[in-house]
C-alpha cells in the first residue's frame, strides 16, 4: 500500500524542534506520557464498548504492555485500547489542536535560556511529542476498534511524517521508539533496561488502573522458544486508586503524578484536596489546585478538569456538572458509588445528588483557598495571580458562596503599591467615621490613580481599592456589602467623606452653584448630547472637571465591556 508524506502543522513542527533540542532534564517522563495516553485509550474503549454493543471489540484483557529490545535499541508501548483511524492520526498526532499552542510556541521561541524553555515545556506538557526527547524515530501503529484497516505513522520529528494504511494491525495502538544512542549508554539512562522501566513506571504510573505489563526478558544466551520466552509477563504497577487509599498511605509525589495524568500538565499542583462523603450517597473526591493557568482558561472550548469515576471505573472527562464554572481550573477525580456506568451528562445536570455534590465540592475548594490565604501566603498569592479573575466570576453566579469568595479574595489598593489587601484588612484600616468600602474600577492601576475621582480620597488619606480586571466591573454591582460595610464606587453619585465638614462644603457648593448658574446652563447646553447635567463639585482638588456616573449607571469601562461582548 502507498505511503503518503505529510508536513507537520507549523506550530507542531516548531514545538518538535524545541523538544528535540531542549535538554529537558527529566527525560524519563516520556514514558509516563505514553502510558498516560495508553491508559486514556483503554478508558475510552471500555466506555465505548459499554455504550455500543455492535462495536465488537474484545475488552476481556485490557492492558498496557512495554517491550524493549536492547539489540535493536527500541522500546515499545502497546495498548489494546480504542486506537485511531487514519484521519484521527492526522488530526490528533499531526496537529496540535490546543488553542493556546501558537502563543505558547511564541513564548518558547522567546525564552532566554534552557531553564526558561524547560519551565515552559513543563507548563504546557508536550504529550506524545516528548518521545522525541529520547528517540530519533517514532513509529506508531494503530487500528481503531470497529475498523478493519490499520495505520502506520512514522517520523523522525524533523518536519514531516509518513502515513501508510496497513491491512493487518492488532486493535489498539503501539508506539515504538528508536532510542538515541546517548540513551542506551549506561544503566542509569538505558531505556531498554528492565530495571529502568520498572523504576519509571513505579514512580510515575503506579496508580494507573490498567495493568502495565513488561514482557519478560529473554535471559542472555537463550534462543527464542526457550523457557525464557514463555515466562509470564510481569505487572509493574499496583493499580490502586489513590483516592480510595488512606491519606497517610499515599505520598505527595504520588498525588502529583495522578494530577499530571489527569491534567496533562507537567508541573506539580499547588494543593491537593481530599474529600470523603459517606452515608446515603457515597463518593470520594481528590481535587487539585494547579500552580498555573492553562492558556485556554478563558476560551469557549475550555474543558473542565473533573473526571467522573463510578466504583473505580472511568466514566467521563470534563464533567461540568461537578464544578461550577468559576472553579473550572480545579482538576481532579470524583468517584461515586451509586451511579450507573451509563450515566449521561444530561442526567448528571438534573440529578439532585450531583447538585449537592457540586455544592459541597465548591465549598471545600473555597475553604481550601481560604486556608492557603492564612496558612501559606506565598502559595495563595500564586493561586490568586493565576486564578483570581476566574474565582471572582463566582461573585456573580454563586450567591450561596458569595461571602466565602469575598473572604478568599484580595485586591490592589492605594494602601500599598505592591501588596494586595483582603476586604477584612481594609475594614480594619478604615478611618474613624468612614462608613463604606471605596473602590474604583479602571483599566490599570495607573489610570485609576490618575483619575480625578481619586483626588478627594487621596487628600483625605482614605484607602481606595483599585479594581482592574474586566470582571470587577460586573461583580461590584451585584455585591452590596462585605461585613456590614457597603461597597461604594468613588466615581458614582454623591459621596460623603466626613460628616460636618462635608455638610458645610455642600452648602457652600450650593451657593456657588447659584453663582455660576449661567455658566453651568451654558455648558450643559453645549454638552447636552454628552452628559445629563453639569454641576459644581467638592470632590476635586486639582483637576478642573470630571465625569461622574449616577449611582446606578454603568461605568464608562463597563460600557466598553458590554460593547466588547457585542451588547
Ligand atoms: P494529550 O494526551 O494531552 O491529548 P498527547 O500529545 O499525549 O496529548 O496525545 C494527543 C492525542 O493523540 C490524544 O489526545 C489522543 O487522542 C491521541 N492518542 C495518543 N496516544 C494514543 C493511544 N495510545 N491510543 C489512542 N489515541 C492516542
Ligand atoms: Mg497525553
């Protein structure tokens, strides 16, 4: 059959070059990636077989197999999972679908040194392509369950790959790496050594729920067909679900490896959250707060990171019913005892028990964030930098947890140039006689600080929160107060900065308003298209004029935001 040659998509080619040329210090992870893909493929096959009787795939012995050949310097990872069709291979292996990839590749090209490159690769995770860290040629042979024809994909990672339809191929996928010479020199780096393979699988993939077997090595000097060749293969992993084991039995490293498997992230999470619910609706949850935001967190197609299991069996990825949208950055596993393996997304959306579960998980995540805030300020700061904007979306949508979200939030403020403040801290610093929490929204700290609205507050030394995220424009209108103190924009309506003094100023202002009546009427006339009214102000100290919204009007920035959203 004919062989076709294809070019990698531009981003994929650039990414490959960088993977090959970067000296990612921990090359062992390529095996974790291949095993992780094989495990996903087995999960998918089991589900598909369950839903489609006609699929006709044999699911009696689903497993992963690792085989090495020292002579030929090859390593093969094989699974009898779902496999890929010819077109799927082009789509899934030849291109990188992830929407953030182009941006990521740009960043990678701009990276100053090896360490920076490594950090970026770790953040992104290069999955299947990590094979090229150790191999100078990769051959993938696959046949999709339910199809008769197989596909062979071959590449040296240098810009092109070839595809070939093959008549005979076992169902599932095998990936064979031709190892670079440097990777077969000593025992420590020799990926054909059984010892090495055992060690890597144990370290990175022990929790994988499918057996990972290693074909027994033929003892030196024995020919094929001897006893050695028929020895039982060895299962390398313990296959124990981490969430079902007790806390003190599992190391942080093991949790982190599970996180990497489900998130496709290469960096450790910030925090691991466990939850065991007993009683009528029993479930276990193991959740992770990542240490950095994925590139596509704000895009439409972003997939939420909760996997649903039913009694240890994987049921679905991206289970949106289990986490509210504003906690979509949380990754993890939820294993429920009393659901059907056939449960659909629609059923989950309507299920009362699932709703209770989602609320409980959300509360648990928020209390964890709060705990980080007090117990581990540095990790909290990272979390807030990466996910604060998303979390604040919850102020608009999750009424029940509004106070918990506010309590776990922090904001830039005129109190300190660098450090963020919590609302609690703000309230503690409030001046005698100050009744409200003041804020101003705007594009950047600088624009806000230069705003004429700020003058009176600066003059009086009253702290103002500086809200610069687009989402801030939205939630400030729906959150009336915190701890009994109202939130007030310094740009809206009448502002009372201090009792008597203010009153006096106000009478004065009214007198002068009379005095300048003619001028004001003239200005109002000239500006009738632009403004509702023109009046004298006591809020300015230096600037001649400023635009003020009514208390219930949209701010100019909010008007822009709505415009950007096409409204
Ligand atoms: P990711 O796992 O993060 O999606 P990878 O680069 O590891 O990215 O893999 C890309 C895609 O190729 C996978 O999402 C999957 O659809 C497909 N794939 C890779 N390995 C296998 C396999 N062993 N069996 C079936 N499909 C696979
Ligand atoms: Mg993968």
